[in-house]
C-alpha cells in the first residue's frame, strides 16, 4: 500500500495522527510514517509503544497485511516503514 493511502487509513481506522516521516526528521524525501501523538488507545488494542511493535495486535496485523511494519524510535515514538 502506498504511504499516502496508509496515512489516511491509519487516521480513519485507528484514529492516529499519522504524518510523513519528514515532519519528524526534517528530510525532503522520506519514505516512512511518524505517529505524532498517542498510539495507545482503544482502536489499537491499547498499543504499548515500543513493546507492542513485536506483539500480535490489531495494528500490527493491519500493517503486516498491507506491507508495512512498526519500529520504535524511542520509548514513546513509533515510526512505520514499508516491508
């Protein structure tokens, strides 16, 4: 799935503030997605930040089915990248 579509879907389906990774890194041509704000909410099965990136849950299942994965940047910052 293209990044722009994934950003829209993360917002609609999981109520996440998903933005291009350039907004975090200050790059011109990024390829990832930054989850700006809380990822730990009911829509994500209470995704537990860095610990949850390797667990089976609604959000990881959705990402994997669409060719993406979550990766912690630090304890409370989650980035998403294409597989």
